[in-house]
C-alpha cells in the first residue's frame, strides 16, 4: 500500500508541469464558451437560438462541448451544430495487466506470464450532430446523434440518437438509472468499476419544480447479460425496464438523488420446455457537493439482476445465472457497488481528482462452490490531473490500480499509467 501511494504521488508531481493557458469548461464547471460561427442572413437573431447549445450541454465529463460550427435559418428558429473531439490515449500496464483497452478489474490477468503491456487507443474520438429548434407545441427542443469508432473492427459505433424536449426524451441514450452529473473524471474510458453505466432505447419523462426538486420515470428496452448452459436459454424479453428517480438541487452545482429500477427477466427451462421469469430490482443513492473549489461526489447501488447496468460486472454476464444442482432453473445474485470521488479545481482550466470504487457479487445457493474461479469483487483506484494546453486542447495524466478477487479468494492486481490528449472542435 505504501508503494501504491508513492506511485500516485509521482503521477501528480509529473502532471504539475502542464500549465493551463486558457480557461475552458472543466468537468462540471463551465468556463469561457467556445466560439460559435453562425451562417445566416439575419445575424441579429442567431445568438438567442445558439444559446440552446450551451444550456443543453451534457452533464458527463466525456460529453462534447458546444459545437464550433453552427448553421442557423433566417428567422433564428432552427440551428444545426456539428462538433466533437479527437481523443488519443497511451497506456502502460505494469506489475499485472488488465487485458482490455479499458481498465476493468474483471479483465485483470489471472496469474498469466505477462506482467506489463503498452497500448494506444483513438477509437473513443467522438463526432456529433445536433439540431435545436423552437415550437409552440414542444418549446425548446433538440435532436442529437453521436458516435465513436468502437464498433467491431474500429467501425462507427452509435452512442446517442434521440429527441429531447423540456419534459420528454425519446430515442437511444444513457439510461435513466444513472446520475451523470455525479460521475468522476477519468482518463480511462470505462471509469470506476462500481459506477452505473448503460445505454438503452427509451421513452422517459421528467419534471422540474422551481425550488430545486425534479423527478422522472421511463420505459427502457431490456438488455440482459446472463450465463447460459445446456439447460437454460435467455432470449427475448417480455417487458421493458422501468427506472425512476427523484433529485434535489441545492446551492451551486450540488444535489442529492435517489433512484430505482424494476426489471422482468425471462428465460427458458430447456429441461421441461417452460418459459419462466424473475423480477429484478435495483436502488441507488448519489450526491454531488460543491464547496468552493472542491467537489465531493459518490454513488451507492444495490440490487438483484442489475449486473449489466454496472461497470465491470456488465462484462461477465451476471444478471441471471444457472442455479447449482437444479438443471433448468436460474437465479439472481445480489450486487452492490459504489464509488467516492474528490475533485479539486486548481486554477481555471486545471483540476485534479481521486476516485475509489468497488463492486461486489454475493453468492447464494452454492454458486460460490460451483464457480470458485468466477469474479466476486473488483476494486478501482484512480488519481489524475487534467489541464488545458490551449482553448480547445485538454491534456490528462492518470495512475490506476485495480484488484480482482474471485470466489476462491484468489486476488490479482494490475497497475496502469494513462496519458491523454483531447482536441475539441
């Protein structure tokens, strides 16, 4: 542990040589807006509609900034923006490796001969197109689509495609059982192992009150990750997932949020040919508190049948598993996961953060004895620093340490140094 903190301290010292030259939006902090070019015959009407691009920027650290290029119509009622960023990462693993381009504790090498590796990745570079408008029926609204190059063979991969109004979202985007504003900044693309993260096609509704309270609920397309064998099959699902939340904003950039989700997971018992189902559930509490330059955030999740909604656990098929000793039956394991993060704004355009996270699977009905080498617990530590080298170029450096514990109590570790350069356009 002493060696671990020395390595983290070394990363922070190395990061301090990167000096911010211009203010820009930090994680969750809006600095000087990027310049927007407007192409319209009536330029006096352009700024008002263009302002929607700023007020509807995403809450998550990885969301692109407002677009650099905007085209408006003559009346200033419609505007089309094109933007995104090019992002490159260099990664070096030592004293154990995570066998994935993202740092996932579940992918830490189980006692393999390889103890170090070097990787580079540019597939998380993102482009988007955003059409904003105003109408008497919908008020201010926008259509948004974006993608990166993380498809098979580095092909284009859809991230978002939806319509959003003041009260409704329709389309494909991040799930409602998530608190994006509370999520920490990491160079690692996946983020903490205990963080809830997933995307779904959805119809969601939300409503905000003047005194800081907001709430919402939705219907989302189900996506079940499961372990199958010759006795059971998980196929088409009968019912949508139903998430809901209540959120209270207080002070500037501070809130608390509680949420829940209900899922109905269908499977087929191949022994007797019966179609069966299990009702799963999840609960979540999260918060973001801003105290001057310091921001503290955290999240806790617990539930059964929600493995596919949680980082790291989503990669190992743990929504529903075969029940040991009962061919044809399936069961759900209890999952709990959490993270805690500190974020400090050093200067305009420069910040540092530290995050610790953990995810756990709880055995029942002999699952542990039947699957001794299956992942039981993951832990994730990230220490990083980001700085704006220019108005549009952000640099980052990060140290990561991960632990993987299996049901047989064997423990495996990995370390990674990440370097990042992201240019917004």
